[in-house]
C-alpha cells in the first residue's frame, strides 16, 4: 500500500512539473495574441492586408 501511495505521489508531482511550463506558455501566448488584436489590429478580429 505504501509503494502504491508513493507512486501516486510521484506521478502527481511529475504531472504538475510538466503542466506548469505549458500553462505559463499558453498564458504568455494568449497575452501576446491579445496585445496584437488590441494594439496592432485596433480591435479588429482580422488584420488588414495590402
């Protein structure tokens, strides 16, 4: 029982280590996209071409 508990704790810890950088990346890219739409595209959903 102790071994199974330790394994679950280790797996949970590893999953958190893996997810944290991905969460930070998604948040960063979301903020970059938001800035592009707000400042570069003046709120338009699509950029002007040409």
